[in-house]
């Protein structure tokens, strides 16, 4: 939902989901270390991957698949670039976030649907 919030959806979220195609990229651990944290890539389905540490806290969830969406490479090709503090970030577009929330079906995901639909409608009324 954090990607929805930066694209104009109203709401709140407890954390930021970071979707990785694979956990094997050494750059993930290097980036975590640069901000005072650590990277645990997981262990063969026994423990999920995690970003943690005193400076990172529990703000990030690592995602390797998303309900209702295609594989990472397919969804990445649909992603949009936004700027946060002049840093380019790739995020899922609102319609793909909505598809994932619907497919997940958890009460906390379903509660976000009206905000996403409103943001999509507002974006459509400003285009053209």
C-alpha cells in the first residue's frame, strides 16, 4: 500500500513491501549494511527472507511473490517510476496494487480497496 500512498491513495500502512525477483543479489545485503541493518536471505522455505536491524526496525517486509499478480519480471515491466527526495523508485501502478489487494482477500487488504479505487478514478479524471 505504500506504493499506493505515494501515488495519491489515501490510507495508511504499517510497513513497506520490497519485492525482489531473487534473494541472491549481494547488493541487497550491502544496501542494508549501508543503512545500519542486515539482510537475511532466508533458508529454503524454513525461514523467510528479512531486512532488520536497529536502524531499520520492522518497517520492511520482503516479498518474493504477490497475490493476484504475474511473475516479478512481468510486473516490473508494468511498474512506474516515481521520485522520492529526487531518488527514482519503481513501484507497481495503482491498478496492479488493487488487483493484488483483491486477490489477497485479507480484511486489511480489502479495507484498502476503496482508497485505491478513488485514487485510480482521480488519476483518470486528470489525464488528457
